[in-house]
């Protein structure tokens, strides 16, 4: 018997899990781990409602994939049950390679291993456990499946991943600018020449989607306070790793300790893949927060200052500009830290961060958004839109920042 489980989702209403296989997948420990990882990382420091999890997002994306498949079938495109389940499993599992506070982790505890690579490795591990039931899912994820549009639904300019996270993150953060018309966009989707296209009457929804994405990036994902908190976390993990490698016995869960004590880079990962993955799937937000709470009282002044700052929201002050911070300006803060905290220049470098943040919202050469007209002609959104300046949207926006600990 199929167990028709229903989830009450605040964004999309009641979501029915289509079959036992997908339900069992959601129940698997590898996916349940995502319930302990916040979707928006440290953004809750700015938007207190941003507490939803990566599992929450994955289930929402699965729902949208089911809606997209149903819509394309209604328009006469053949999608078998095996393909539909494969696509839904694929979007359910697309985030399993994310660690806690993804980008902070990728810059410190793990080096040179992208979360998509870890997702693929965990999918393959699961596929062995499930005796090949994820074969189609893996083919779609790697863009090796014959129906290329299925991969576009998983990873593309208009994938269901983006359609869910923009609307969900908008809902939970309270930033209404990101509230896109995901249902309308899905209704307007079609397929031509094995590629996703959008019916011309949906062009305004696409314009809204691209504009909303840009606003969400600068207003939410790259909000200066969220960036400051992330840079602070990167610094504290780097310091903990350095102290651990120097022989200090730091409090940490076994999984976190593994990544503090070992230099997990590309080469190490290739040689110890099973061991790395086994520890990685035990790592979630709780490991980091429990460590930070204890490190706040550590004898190392750098580790304790940074840890207590994150625990008690005494975050880096951040200044954004169009030019890099002047070295003499940075030096002034370095000297202040050295004098007031009795630390050396190297240790003082942990208490500030100077870097570049950038983003571009649309790349027409990467994976274009194609608009389908009634006469059968297809135009890229950059040519079809009479309102948006796509060149402006596709331009890389760069901002320099200098963030530092307030004493």
C-alpha cells in the first residue's frame, strides 16, 4: 500500500509525498540531517524569522518538481513514472552535500571540494544501499540523461531549486521583494528541442523572477551583517583548526574534531573518501554552535573573542565601498588589537577581514531563458524583454568590504 503522507507547508499549503520510495528517502538519516541545517545560514542575525531548514527547502522543491512534471505531461510531453520519480529524488537530494553554514565550511574545514561534488558522492552511496533505485536520479543530476530538460529543472536558470528558495526565503525573512510567482512560471513552462522554454504570456513573471533574485541577493543573502557574521565564522573555524593542529585539545564533537585535526583537501578526500563522508554526514549546525559556546571561554584570546562574539551577536562591524580598504586604515586596527589584547600581528589578522563580494544574476551564454511565441519562434529573454535591461542584470556587481571586531 502507498502511504500518502501529507506535509503542511506554510509556503505551498498541503504537500503530498507522491509514493513510498520518496517518503523513505525523506526518512533516510542522510536527508534528515538537513533538518538540522538552516537554509539561510547566519541570515537570522538580520532576519530573525529565517530559521527554516534545508530539508524544508528540499521538500518544497520536490513539490514544485512534481507540479512541473504534471504540467509538462498535460502539454503532451512524455515523462515516464521512472523519470518523474528520478527527477523528484534528484531535487530532494540536491543539497545533501551542504555542510553547516556551507560557505564558511568550504573555506575552512574542507578545501577545494564543492558541495555538489559531495552531493553526488552521497547520492552514489545511497544508490548502492538502495540497489540501483537512484540510477535515473544520478543520470539526471549529472546531465547524462537523454531528456536534457529534466536536468534543467534541477539545475538551470529557471530550476525548481531557485523557484522554491526565493519564495521560501522571502516568506521566512519577511522580505516581500522575493515573493515570485512560482506557480505561474511552472504553468508557463514548455519544452522545445529538448530544452525548457517559457510561453510568451509568462514573460512578466520571468522579469519579476530575475528582478526579485537580484533584490534578494543584495538585500538578504549578501546583506552586510550576514556577510560580517559569515566572515567571523570563517575566522573562528580557521583559528580553531590552527590551534588543533598545534596540539591544543579543543572541545568539539567527534565529527567536527575530525575536520579540525585533518587537512581535508581534494587529495585527502580522494584517498579517504569513505571516512570523510562518514564524518561529514554527522556534521550539522549543532556541532558548530556547541563548540562556539565552549570556545567562548577558551584561554586563547582570539578564539574566545570570536566565539563569544558569534554566540552573543557581537558581530564584526562592516564597511562596504567601491574600492579596497586602504592598508594604512587596516594597520590602524591591527595596532589597536595588538595593544589592547596583548597579541602579535599575526593573531590580530584574525580579528578583521577585507575582501570582495560580487554577483551576477543572469548569464545568457550559460543557460539562457528562452521565450516561446505563438508562431513557434524562440527568443532569449534578453531580446524578448522590453522592460528589463538584461545587460545590466548580467553585469557582475562588485563591492569591497572591510569587517573588523569592535572592542
